[in-house]
């Protein structure tokens, strides 16, 4: 192989392509403090509102409500994991749409699964930057230590994160199908699922006919599990197993939908026109 | 390029040669959007090292053809082989060895020029990336703007950056969609000179869609004339000038666009 051919031979493979796409987004955050601040803004704001509400209730009503306050704060923090996980994936994709850069990316040798890996990687980065300050604030202001949930916290967080991801791939599929008209779903879809996710109250509070909807969502099982740990000190493995199984089903469906819409976008020529 | 029977419209012909002999080998390529036939059963081949112009009026099917060559658009029917790889089944192997530039597809505006080049350097797996960026910055006179956000550049600077992005992986095949559109003559000449230099240095194949006939005459050894989704004529600029009895390619273009009769044999 000649020196010229060697220089022309790609190096680094998948890892380098995934890093290339992540670098594109990290370079923006590296020198933009407003972007970093924007990541932390909502989780911290939510924490302050619900934290002081929980503190007020505990002051008026004593220990049982203090425990309920802890459940409230725990709910806020864990729900932020799903929200930020979803936003992390969706925003990473929408940034490419807004900058009309999708065509350049899709004519590079990056594989769709590598693009998905980069989006998930950026989602994790955004999650840590946005949620860790809120968790720290909850500990400083309200003496609520999310990590006191123990190792099971990792399982709760992982399930909510995966739920955020499959919703993100659903939203991204709709953007590929319907263009920027579907963009508002990026900010609203997960909020619309909050009432059925039993974040702040048990599933039993919901009307009988709504309970199957709630139990079809991994989040409802995670929050039932969180309340069991905080209120009774027990780990509900049945709920955790249900959440994981539902995530597998929903994630599989979302990835199939995303792949189908990506192919449909290549058939319609949408990768050239999306963002216009 | 397949130049057999250049007077006949090239509907789905392909040469009886090994695919590897061609940088691009297109056969019976068709793209239909509902009732609209954007590309109608075209076929052509481009030999390695050639610069071929893809000409035609607006809506002739040039951009659609380039999008299919890049794998951005799935054809309704037909086959495309690029650098010996079937774009339907093995496009990533071809994409690693090709690149693309168009003034209509932007690079992220908020990223600095050097960051944009790094992103694409990583995506294409470029060895010694910083050295390659410095080399391109020297060749394309980007040194002073490497640390500026891409969105703050002038049209000429953006075009040079887009060309740097297109050359970052030292491609064997370069697809260019109107590479000098909206540039002043000075910058346009610079871009054309750099393309000529690159081709001379590397033996790269270039497929160029352009409305600038002087550019086509200067850069292209062969031309494909498209109209209503079909290739209606083909040949070297000199052959086309002789065939239509014209002095320049602008007149040949107008003859074809307006269905004028040829005035020479």
C-alpha cells in the first residue's frame, strides 16, 4: 500500500465516528455557558418549587407528611431523568435539522446505529450536567439524599432513562415523517405522560379504566417501586421487572419505527429538505 | 465515461465492462415521486480520474441524480455502483472514499471552521487529522478564519470551507452541486483552480452539477446534458460545440433547453 493510499485509509472505525458526532455537540457546550446553564435551569427550578412545597407541608403536618415530601422530591428528581434523557436524544437530532446538516452527516460513512449511539452518548452527558446539580441542591436545601435509595436507584434511573430514549426515538421518527411540524412534541410528549406515570401519587389513585394505561408505562412501575422503598423500605422486584420488560418492548418498537422512518425519509428525499 | 453513440439519448445503457473499471456506473436509474418522474431511466458511466459535468435547467433531475449517487435518496428502480460498490447494499464502503459539497447544504453555523473540519475528519476517519486540516487551510487560504464561527463567514469563505470539508478525506470521488454558485469571479476562479490542482495531484474523479458553462468548459472532459429527468445528450465540450455548431456551451445549453434543432452534423 502506497503512502497516499495509507493516508486515504480510514482509521478509528465506529468509535471515532461516534466521537465525531458527539464532538460536534460538545464543542458547542465547551464554550457556551448559557447553553450549560439552560441544561441545569429546569431541573433546578423544579427542585426548588417542589422542594419548598414539600418542606412547607412537612412543617405543618409532621413526620408522615415529611415522608410524603420526600416521595415528592424523589419523584421530581427521578422524573427529570426520563425528561432529560428524552430531551438529550431529541435535541441532538434537532440540532442537525436546525443547522440543515443532516445531508452532510448521512453522506458520511457513519452508520445509523452509530448515529443512535452518539445521540444516546450526548443524552447521558446532558443528563449528568442537568440533573446532578438538582440532586445536590435537594441534599443541601432539604436534606433529601436521592442516593439513600441505595443501589436500586441505579435500576430506577436506568429504566426511566431508557423510557426517555424510546420516547425520543418516537418523536424523532415523527420529525422525520412530518418535518418540523412535529417538533413541539419534543417538549411536550413526556409531560403529557406525567399524569399516567404515577410520579407523585400511586396508580391506585387513577380511575379504574386509566390504570391499564399507567401500567403499560415503565415509569408507573418505577415510581411504585420508589414509593415502596421510601415508605416501607422494601424493594419491589416485580415492579422493576415489569418496567424492564416494558422498556424492552417499547424500545424495540421505537427503534423499528425510527429505522422505517429513516428509510422512508431516504425514499422521499426528506434528508435533503428537512429543516427548510 | 461511456461515449458510445453520443447522439442517442442514454436510456438505461451501460457499458459491457467490469464495474470496477468505472468510478460511477449507473444503469436504468429512475426516481418517481408519486406522479412526478424526476429521473427517467438514465444510464451512464464515469471512468476514474475524469471530471464530468452534469448539466441541465432547473428541475432537470441533476440534484436528484446526485442525491441518489450519494445514497441520500433511494431510487425507485435501477442500479448504482460507485467505486465498485453497490450503493443499495454496500454504500458505506463507497461513502468513506467519496465526498460532497453543495452551497445548499450548510455546515453547523455555530461551530468554528476548525471544529467543523474536525467533526468531518472524525466521521471520515482521517489519519493525522490536525496535519490534514493545516494542509487544507494552507491550500484554501483558511488560516485566518479557522477559529471563526462558520455562520459568520462571507459566501466566498463558506464555499472554501465547504470545499475543505469535501476534501478532508482525500476522496477518490467528489460530487459537487454548483460549487461556485453566487461567488464573485475571483473566488470562483480560486475554487476552480484548487479543484484542478486536486484532481491533478490525486487522480480523483469529479462529477459536477453546474449552471456555469464557462466552468464546465474549463473543468470537464465530458458532459451529460439532462432534461426532464433524462440524459438527452452527452460528449466532450468540443464534441457538443461541433455537434450544435455553436461557439460556447452557453449556446449549446440554450439549444437543448429550448429544443432548438442542431445546426451542424
